[in-house]
């Protein structure tokens, strides 16, 4: 799997979790009060998290791309 597709896949997964928080997924699944579910799924949506996930994916992709170039030379 290419580094780009892996980074995009992880980013989409993070976005899916965050969107689940936006729509209060824990409540809709009947898991409110279940501490483990609240930690794993999360309870609060923020746009700054979405930005942080995007910037993190970009940084990791760039660093991994540079690392693979350095190991080839």
C-alpha cells in the first residue's frame, strides 16, 4: 500500500470518529455512561481536532516520504 493511500485512510478514519462525536454516536448507541465507550468513541466534536488530524497526516506523509528517499540513496 502506498504511503499516500495509507495516510488518507488513517485521516478518513479519524474524520469518521470525529463525525461520530458530532452526531453524538455514544448516545445513539445507548452507551452513555459507559466510560470505555466515551473514551474510545469520544464525546466532543471540535473543528480544531479535524485540523490537527489533517496536519498530522500531512506531516507523517512528508516525513515518511523523505525517510524512504534517504534509505534508497
